[in-house]
C-alpha cells in the first residue's frame, strides 16, 4: 500500500522510511474509527510501551553507570510517562495525522495527552515491527533528545521532597486541594493548592491534577527552602 501525502510527511518527520507502511497507518488509527478491515492501534500501543521501556532502561544505565535503582526509577518514570510521550508526539505533530472518529475529533482528540501518548507508543511499535530494535532505539533516542540528559533534574519528585521536608521538621504531610477547574470537559485545567500545616501554601495550574499537584509542590518547596522561608 501507499501512504497518503500527510503520512509520508509524518514519516519524514520521524526519520523512518517504512517498508511496511500499513504498520504506520495502524499506529495512527484510533479505536473510535476502527473496523474489521481497519484495526486500531491498541495492540501496537501495548508493544510500544515495552519497547520504549527497554530503550530507556538501557539509556539510563549507560548515562549513569553508578546510579542505584532508587535513583534510576524516578528518571525512568519521567521519561516513559504518558505526558512525556504526548510532548514528543506534539513535537512531531502526530496529532495532525491521527485517524479519529467524528465524536473524538469534535471533543478535541488531536490535543488529548492520553490519546497522543498512546499513539506515540504505537508509532514506536510500528517502527520496531518494520525494522527491528535498532531502528526503534534510534528513533526513540533521536526524538527524546536531551530529555535523557536532563532527566535527573526533571524527575525530582517535588511531592515526595516536600513531604520529606515536612516530616523532617516533625510536621504533618502537606495536603493538596483542588481550588478551581476551568476549560471545556475535553481539555480541563486544574488549579491545585499545596498546603502545609503552618499555613504556608502555593498554587499551580496544569492540564492534569497530577501535573498541577507536582507544580504546586515545587512552588511551595521553593518557597520554604528560601533563606527566609
């Protein structure tokens, strides 16, 4: 089969020439438009998640031969989580080529982080099945770029750090309160406030509660760790 012009352009952005173009077509086909003759990308997503995990595990071990498992785990999680996969998907404009049902299109499916992250994993699997592990590894390392190099700083779990800060001072753990939710149902924005028992607090806004909680924790941690905090 031949790819459409938009999928050929997408393959160029990936930097991979598909010998089996039907794999790429399947990788960008969402379940909302699948049929018996048009399989969706869910099985590829399952495989791609494992390929991504293997490549990232290798990369992290190579980048820091002396790191303990406790140091490697949060870095790994930061690199393979759906939010990071979605960031990479946006980087290569994956949303523009997704095959979606009408309802999913109308609800903003091309911008949804979970959907983009799943599709990015499916694309990884498509490259793996098309050309093997070396090709998939090259794709992942190229697209993730300097994220691997800077992951130690990015992977710092602010919520854990803030809880350890409080416990170290004999205080109860911080609490997280949703103070606002804005935007349409398909793309909500959450405002979360992190609070310490002494009354100090900080707020942050993000597209998921998890991200907002982490950002609020970091803001509060920055505040309490200042010399006069």
